[in-house]
């Protein structure tokens, strides 16, 4: 191992970690150094930016009823489904535990949901098809990485000190599984009721879970 002395400081050249970088913010005149001997530390923090509701995936068919035998009949839909709390993006450092603690749920935990709904009044020969769609409360989380690089670089035969601080911002989206949305399609059996020759339902209703029950929020 060779010893070199610069400015009265003895440096063990054999201990310098090999590598290369293309630019150093601490000294714009230094480019493409031969070797580096640096330490990088990270200080992570986060905050919940905002929360909103979001569906995921398409409609999943869960039920097809039988045609009504007379006007004024109703059909009842009952189904159970399960899906998990999750997130998209990359969680920085060791933030996962803190994020879960603040949000109050654990990523990957599966939640079971019961779906129960009566159809509207059916005409003779009319029947319903039911579908659900996964639904989530999404929290947009801002992560901040205070990245610090310290040490020495070798460039042009000289070792130069490095002490650089960078603030890096990124986002991850935490998704809490909540009661799914549902859709009811009303279909005609042959020509007994409102027939659609194009093979479309005669009427569609959309429902969301509000204050403990499914409430209609749209139709077409």
C-alpha cells in the first residue's frame, strides 16, 4: 500500500474505493475523476399530501338472475369479495412502518366485503346482472430524501473534499381497500319486455356505499 502526503495529510491510497463519476457539484472544474472515496447518507421524511377515492380494474360479474314471472317482482343480490390494502410507487428508506402507522392500516392485509342489494321493480320477463368494482381511498404521500455525500475524490492527481447535500422528492400512493362499487344491468328476456336488438341492457344503475348502505349514484 502506497502512502501519499498532500497538504500535510497522509492518505492511504489503497483504501480508496474504485469508481467514477461524471461531475461534482462541489467543484465545477473537476470532471471524470479517477477514483472516489465517499460516504452517502440518507435522511427520509414524509407527509400525506391529499386523499381521494379511486376504483381499480374493470367490472367483475357476480350474479345473473332469472326472468321475472310477473310484473313487480324484485331480485336480491348477495355476494362476498375480498381484496387488499396496497400501494404504488417505491417507499423510501425505512418509511413503510411510519406510513402504515399514520394511515392506520397495513399494506397487503386482505379485507372481506359483503355486497347486498335488491333490484328495482321488474317487469315480466326482465332479469338483472350484477357486477362489482374494486374501490380504494388513495393517499398521495410526498417523500423527501435528504441525501448527503461526504469524503474525497481523486482528480488530476489531487484529492479534493466533497460535502454535497441534495433534496430529492418522490411520491408513493397508499391505497386503502374500501367497500366496492356495484352496477346492476336490467335485461329483457326475448320480446316480453323492452327489447334491445343490439344486445345491450335496457337500463343500468350504479351504486356506491354511503353511510352504511348502497345508494344509487347514476343510471343510463
